[in-house]
C-alpha cells in the first residue's frame, strides 16, 4: 500500500509538477490549493505526511497544522513546510509548530524525497482510542 501524502500549494503548476514526481516515486498524492481543502482532505483521507506551503488562500500552512493536530487520528502526522519566504519569522513559527522540516523553494527534489522518507520512518504517537 502506497504512503499517502497531502500536498497543499496555491501554485497550480508547481502542485502538478511535484505531484507527478511524487507519484513516480510510488506515493499516493492528494493535491489541494488552499488551507480549507487541506484540512478537509486530511480529515477524510488520513495522510501519512503533509507537505504544506505556508502562504495559501483561506489560511496559512501553520493554520492547517493547528487544525489537523486537534484531530485525534491525525495527531503527530509529520509536516514538511515548503516556502519561498526566507525569514526568521517563518523559521521561528515552524520550530514552534514542531514541523518535521522547513524546506525553501527552489529546492532539490532529492532533498525533499529524503526528508519524506525520514518523516515516514519517524516514530509517531499512538492516538488515544
């Protein structure tokens, strides 16, 4: 069974090209273009990893992580942020959210694939049932 990745970015061409690359690596990819869709798809599809752009319509990637973390079955899902915004503010917020990784655009796809692999291998808390 393929690992499921939620990929959220408001740039449609970037979203499409990255999704093609991830699917070629054997991942199931759920693509969304705003924060509302990201939360909805996470709730319904239970991704193994979330790759979130920070600046998107209907809220930022940090808001998505905040909302998803409140869902017991998704607690601790690794979040990888992809952003073109290189600022200390973004880095501080990502650290405060305990993001698995913060990767700046443009990036090397092999770096992202390696980071996804590490995120999938990382221990995750068991949800309370």
